[in-house]
C-alpha cells in the first residue's frame, strides 16, 4: 500500500496558514483603529511652537486671570476669540513693559498687526462647533481644554474625535457645572455619586439641555 500523498506535518502548516489568513486582516484593522485614535492623529499632548512664549501657568494659574478676559467672545460667538495686542498691552504697558520676551508683542501693537498665533485645537473644516452654546449650557472650559492653568504651553488635552463628542452628547450631565464656575480650572463635581448625579440632572433642566446626536448638528 502506498503512503499518504502529503506528509502529516503539512496538516499543521495548512492550519497555521488558515489562521494567519484570518488573523492578518483582523490585526491590520485593529492596528489601524488604534492608530487613528493615537496622539499621532488626534494631536493630543503634542507640543506646538508659538511665535511668542505665553505661559498659561502664570496668567491663568498664578494671577488667576479669567479665561473670558482674553477669550472674550467665548459665550457670544462660535469662536472663543484670540486676544488682541491691545488686551496684552492693557497689562504689559505697565508690567514687564521692557522685557525682551514681549518685544514681538510691542512690535505688533505699534504696527497695529495681529500676532500670528498657531492654532492648537483645530477641528476639520467639515465640523461645525459653537463655543457659546456649550458655555451657556454649562460646559466648562476645562472639560475640553484641560487644566490650562498647569500648562506652560497650550496642548490639546482631549482627543476631539467624533466618538469623544458623542459620548458627552449622549450623557451630558457629568460634564455640566454651575454657571459661576464655567471658567474655573479647579471646580469638581461632588464626590458623592448620588449627589453628583442629582446636580447634573438639576443643571440639565435649568440650562434646558437637549443633546443633539443627528449628523447635521456638526456636519452642516
């Protein structure tokens, strides 16, 4: 009697080959999903070089300057607003008015030209975002921007992905805070879970929050 057409070890090879054919696409898709959620794509914690050194730790942290003093349109318009050189010089005409760190600020002020800041939180062009509706509905600055009072240079703290936005839209209560603490960097909800949930529900009713989840909310 003749022996088998293929040796027994080929059975193992065929099984491993079949497993590899199934595993490679799965690994590839999983790797791609991990990559698009990584800081290389979301830009989280990525350093951004600015034309002028501006330390939020000093201004927002040490000096307790309110966010709205510089970002004055955050509760009135889609954009939070970039401070003009007039706002900068309202302090620095008297404070550090001869500092070499502020040379470019003085140049821009006397030339009546804006400072060319580099945008850090940059959503795609096909995404519509309105700062004022979020701020007026109880979402604090730190919720999206993180503890800027602890940042020497502003970095993107949140991923700003669609999934991240939808997570809040589907359950906004944990991210709502009283109006007087909207710009606070240190406010935290009550530690007791039941109390925190009750506060979130109360604020949702007070602010008349109706979360939008339809595509046209952000993609207009």
